[in-house]
């Protein structure tokens, strides 16, 4: 699903242009993108998933998307803060 509907591409673009200060807002937008892309996939497959299955997939997918993007955003912010503090202390920082 991630590759066939373009979810990874659209979330990467969103991440690249996102400048919001609220930690949870990006996660909400990424979750909304996941739900949109799931519907595109389901329609593209001609309604391949039963309504009960769609509900379970939406709930599980939304939880996973929200939690992973929230964790990723938190990690990126901590890494950026760590690099900034090292640079302000005169410690050499190498990029991986």
C-alpha cells in the first residue's frame, strides 16, 4: 500500500515542507494522508476489502501512522537539539 498509492512520497514531501511547531499536528496530517491513500487503494482495487475489514485496517493503520510519525518527529527534534548544543559547545559534529 505504501508504494502503490504514493503514501511514502506524499509524507516525505509533507515532512520536507513542514515547519509547524506543534509536535502532534504533523502526525495528524500524516494519519489523514494514510486514510486518504487507503481509500484510493481500496477504490483502485474495486472495493477489495469488506466494510468490517476496512474499519479494522483504518483503525490499526491510523494508530500505527500516528505513533510512528510522532516518535520520528520527537527523535528528529531531539537529534537537532543535540547537534545544536554540540555545535554551540565547539564539539565537532559529523554527518552520518
